[in-house]
């Protein structure tokens, strides 16, 4: 059971086995790059070393029309990356995020 301050990856993705498989694939890849700290929170899982650089969370399916089995993967990279797999990119200059 989830309680405030005691969140788990499994609890976040409860009832979404395909989304859990996707998150585990992301986790496996990121861990293959080197030691990383993984933290589960109420709405997301974060990956970091000294600072966080990647986050996985469930998309807002009711507003974005994303499939139930999908996840949202966010990277803080400091530059725009073009790739066919990227369905949405946001540039945040600190004052107002822009969606591309």
C-alpha cells in the first residue's frame, strides 16, 4: 500500500503491467551507463547522480490521448533533440515552458 513518503515503482504503476515493463527497460538502460540513484515519488520515478537527469511518469491520458500502457520519459538535456520517437518536446527557459 502507498503511504505518503513511502512510494514505490510498483505502487506508481499498479494495474499497468505494460507500463511497468517499459519503465523497467528504461531503468535497465540507465543503470547500464553507471551508478544511479532511483527515487519513486507519488507521481514519478526519477534517476540521478548528483542531480536528477531523467524522470518517468504516467502521461495525462485524458488530455493527451496517450495509450493506457504508455509512460512519459523526460530528460533534462539542455538542448533540443530531434528524433521520430519524440512525440513532444518542451524547452523550459525558466520563465515559461514552450511546447514544440
